[in-house]
């Protein structure tokens, strides 16, 4: 059991975490025809938009209420009203999702009251989906903003269902955590369908942020789950939540519809994948397809091949809690030792991370711990690249944002195939580092009486 501590520095030096409003906007981006709206200054929205565009390499819809100093002090009703009316008239979205920011939360704007007043003054918006989530960026983190937004979407948009009413036995609700990529969700959808199940994924960023080019330009999101499908999620026979962060949303779904839920805290690794496909076999009444039995064997073989390179490695990981728990648990099973673990926010899974200590801190804490504990592999998002360079150790990019490499949206770590790809990527990174740093070069050759000879490389 890990000891969870908080960094006691007076300020954050090199931030690891992304803010709550960005996490909330990210969840809204998984809805079809959506326009996320940050209630705050233009700078807050510009910063989040820059991260999204650099990570996904796509056009990302994101609007702002453009609060100024005066409107912040006097109240932001007029800004919210004007933003909603402009978006509704010019963009014609299916839903507008509003996330608060630190400046408006500090002022104390009652946005729910704003929405009621907007509907009262503009009757044509009476039935239009306007969903507000409180996500101040002076507390919590990216993962919390996502989790709160998904729970709120369930509370507002899902129609209540009589628990005694018949259900569609082939339909399941899927509530993925923010640590899953569009590639992960595509893989999960394929697995569900191979068991004869029809998943409703909320939010579904695999439909909107997977990098496809639409036939026509649209100023809103170009895919994802629709508001009409969200309304009927109560007809599903099961709710499957992925990541501890999704427990609140799963409980909200159960309270609203009566559908039971199963929470999978991780899907990276052999045992979690076994548990997942076994559960799908149970609820679908179908045997596990032969392709997944073969993929399981391929993963087991990959673990055997790679454990010579990964086993015994001292790792430093900086990530959101669910991603940290997922990856570190799999690597622990591969024989690696997590000696430096830093995360962004509190979570019940942190105590079960396979490390002596987990620090809620920043990248400076991660770098110091990695140096003090002689780590030889760093896993973090792209902002950790400078720390890895200073430490002169291999660096694997995981999480959000990943802006200095292509293919972030298609990176996979779930189920048998995703775990296998992650293991090979890490093992190859370690092999390449060993070859680059320890192969004989002209500088390693010396002359003695017998002629030239190579100085044997010193392996780690």
C-alpha cells in the first residue's frame, strides 16, 4: 500500500496537472454537434484550445463568454446570454456545454440561475440542451472536470426509466475515463460488438477526435454520441464504467435508470483484460471469441519476450490518478519497480499504486524524485520531456497533452492488443537507449601493444 503525500511547496514550479475546465470541455467534445463554452476570460479558453489542437492536430470547437474585468465584478449574466444566443443562431449546435473557470467561480456567478433566466426570456431555448458544470481551476484537476461533467450529463440528459420496465438485453452503457484515447474506445467498441453487444459510449471521443476528415465542414464536433441516444441510455441492461473516476457517473446512471453497473478500475494488463472479457461473456451469454483467446496468447508471449528488458527497471511516472494506477500496475506485473510516482489530484486508487509513496505534486517533484531514486525510465505527458533530457533517461509519452509526437489519439493501452503494444513500445525504447549509449564508438577504442581493442560497454 502506497503512502499518499501532498507536496508542501508554497507554489507549483513546473505544473503536471491540467485544469478542471479543460477536463470538462474535453467531455463535452465527445458529444455529437456539441459546442463547449468556458465561462471565463478569453485567455482561459485560448490556453485550453491550444492544448487540444496541439494534442489532436485537429480543429477543435471551443467558445468563451469573454469575461472582462468589469463584467467579472458586476456579474456575467449578459456575457453568458449573449454567448448562448450567438452560438445557437450562428453555429446551430445540438447541445451547448458550459464549464466554469476560476475567475467566475471566485466571483460566485450562479450560472444555473442564468440558464433559467435565459430560457424564460427566450422561449425558443426552453427545450434546448444547456448543461452547466462547476469546474473551478483553482482546485482539483483534469480528471475531476471530466468526471463531474459526465455525471452531470447523466443527471440532466438521461431519461428516467421504470426499473421494472423491460430492457434491451443487447445494449450496454459505457462510461470511459479521460485516460482512454479514441484508439482505446475504438478497440473497446470492437470487443463489445464481437460479443453481440451494442455500446452507448458517453462521452465518445472516438467519434469526434479520431482524426477523420468529414465530407462537409461543421463548426461543432463532427461525431460522438448524440443527445437523443443519451436520453435512451436507461434502456441498457448494464452500465460499464472504466476508471475509478467514473464511479460517480455510474452511480448517477443507476439512480436514474435502475441499471446495475460494473466498475473496471483498469483495463491494461493480462488479468484485468481476462476479467473484462469474462464479464462480457457472462452478460452476453456468448463464449469468448477465438480471436481474443489468440490475442491473450500473443500478450502472454509479449510479456515473456519483454520482461528481460522491463523487469528490474526503476520507473518514474507522472500522470492523472487512473492512468498512473493503470500503467504502473501493469509494469509492476512485468517486474518493474515504480520508485517515483507523482500525480495531480486525490483518488481512492492512489493507496493501491504499487509504490512506496505517491506524491500529489508537480513535474519538479517528479524530476527530483527520479534523480534521487536513480530511475532509468520516465513516463509522463509531453511536458516531462525536459526532465527526461536533464536526467538522461528514456522518456515515454502518455496522457494529455502529447503535442510533440503524432498519433496521440490512436495510442492504445486497453485489453490484450493495447497492453501488448504498450509493452513493445516501452521495451523497444529501453533497447534503443541501451544501443545508443553503450555500442562501441571511435571514442571507446584504445591502442595497446597488441593493436586496437574495444573497451567493453558497461551495461546498466
